[in-house]
């Protein structure tokens, strides 16, 4: 009996321990689930409040950062390119009167500005680009003669046995339309087709050599209108600026200013002012000759306010010898009369 009682008691204890173990295990599982749920809820709340990045957000943020850096780099490179382009010196467009080409079939020299010139009927052989050589008539009554200079005038001469610089020329690069410049090696000036206008009616083409002439987009403002025609006693037809909205031009001076010749390259508007700082406080830089080219008229002024009006095509000793200021402006009939370019 005693033994059976102990056995029953042992089974009861064992059963009770089993129930307690199960209860404890259930409580522990419940507690763990509760903790896990609370942790998940807490993380969710932190994500919603922006304190913690959601899973995978670090990759998205990294990609967005790389895109921003790439865009910033591209913008920086574009800005650098723009700055470099703005700092590059502008290439001056050459006047149509100084641009020539060889006709395809007859090898005749044709000028871009005007269709006629005194040696237009001759077929020519010209130098290769950047090669010094003759401009020679290939056949016809003038066969074997070459283009030469006499001062600034163009003449045909027999080819010298010993080549002289006055007979030697250099050809420039061709533009998109096949035109190029021809520069004489004797004085470094360019073959130019000048237009001499008599009473603004009859136009006579005269070939000459001139310094580089600043061009203009409108062919109607070629050399005749650009004022590099023959200056007969200081009288020239000059520029008519009516119907146009800008001008470009150049003032070539002797003795040269420290900054060189004065050039207006901006093809918007008429007025641009240039100041000669060497003559600001006292008369230091004297101008013995001034030549005006392009499509602008000019006013020059000294420290005392004395002024002189100038037109394209004029090349003279200025009455204002110590130039303090130069100003470009629109050529009008009144201005040309004041400058002595035309007379009533």
C-alpha cells in the first residue's frame, strides 16, 4: 500500500510538473511574440517618423546621390566650356572685297563683292595655299605676265628673272564657298577690289592692295559702301547706313597705340567708345596718320574737347593729333559733310 501511494504521488507530481512546464513554455512563447511585435511596431513607427530608413532605402539614397553628382559634374563641364568659348579671341570676318576664287571652267579670278575688275578676262595660275608664288596669266595676249604691285596699285608685269617680293603672293585658306584672300609678300597687304563712285552714280572697279578690312554680313555693304574706294582728294562716297542696324570698322593709326589698332567687331548697334589712356593726363601719344576702314563713321577727340569727324576710306593726318577718345557712329549725310567726305 505504501508503495502504491508513493507511485500515485510520483505520477501526480510528474503530471503537475508537465503542466507547469507546458504553461511556462507557453508563457515564454507569448512573451517572445509580444516582444517581437513591440519591436516591429516600434521600428514601423520610427520609419514613419523618418528616424530610421526603411529596408532597401540606403540603395535608393545612394543611387540618388550618384545621379546628383553626375548632373552637377555635367553642369560644371558645360560652364567651363562656355567660359573658354567666351575667352577665345574673336576671328574678324574679312570684307567681301578681299575675297577671291578661281572659276571652275576658265580659271578666272572672281571677286565676291563685285563681278567686274580690270583683269577679269585673264585665266590665272595662282599659288597653292600658304605657298609663296606668282599669280600668272596662263594663256592669251597676256600669257606669262604676272600680277604685281606698284605702291598700292595693281599692274601686270613680265615675270622677273630674279623673283621680287612685289610679284610674289600667298593664298589663304578657302572658306565654305571656296573664296580665299591673296596677300602680296612685298608689303603684306591683300588684293582688294575697290569701287570708285562718281556722284554716287557710276561705279568704277579699281584693283588695289589694302590692309585687312573688317567685313560685314550684308554684301550690299561691300568695299564701295565700306569706304575703301579711291579717295580722290579726300572725297569719297563713303557709307550709307540707312536701312541697316549696325556697323563694324577699324581705325588704323600711325604711330601705333600700345593696344594696337582700334577695331569695332560687335555687329550690333553703331556706337562704341575707345579711350587712349596714354593721353589721359598729358599729351604723350601723337597720331601722325589715321586710316578708317569698315562701315562705321568715327569721331576722334583730344583732352581739350577738340573733335574731328572721319569717314570710311579716309587716310590722312588728323587735326586732332593727341587722341584721347575715339567713337564709332552711324554714317549720315550730315556727318559725311562735316568730315569732308562729300560736298554739296
